[in-house]
C-alpha cells in the first residue's frame, strides 16, 4: 500500500465494487467510529458523509467516492494500522479529507441533521466537541 495514492484509493469503482463497499461500511462503520470518535477532529463530517453515502439520491460517483473513503476507514489493514495509538487514524483522516474536499457540496443539510441526531443519541464515549 505504500505506493498507493489517495486518488487511487478514492476511485468510485463499478457497481459491484460499490455494493461490496456499502455492505462493509454498513457492517463496520459504527463499531469503528466508536473506537475513533475522540481521535477524529471532524467526526460530524464523517457521520454526515456516512449518511450521504447511503442516500440513494446521492449521485453514483459521489456515493462511490464516499464509500471508498469510508471502507478505507473501517478496514483494519491500511497504510498506518489503526492499532497504533495516536497516529493509527491519521491516514484514514487524510483519505477522508481528500474525499470530503471532492464531494462536500453533495452532503446536504439532512445528512448533517442525521449526523447530529446520531451524535446526540450516542454514548458519552462517542461524543466529540
């Protein structure tokens, strides 16, 4: 993975790839997010992106890009393994930041409202400032 560029990680992929990523993200997003919430400085954006990626009204290319970034976030094997305290999520943050910059205009107010509700209803360990 050392030679992989973030742009390559964020390729939307074909329909099968997107379906596979969506299944993985649906299964693993919340458990991974709970572990990482305090380490991610923009957790509200991550959760809003999750809701945007699962929204059938989101354009396919945008969904694919977000699903790629979120799949990278939830998979335990990446450039810097998440088990390294303090730096484990730094590559995930970089990948997500690149994806967010590419598609942020597609993350609508209702995605943020869903994110706010999810974070408000979250256990204290998941809440961020």
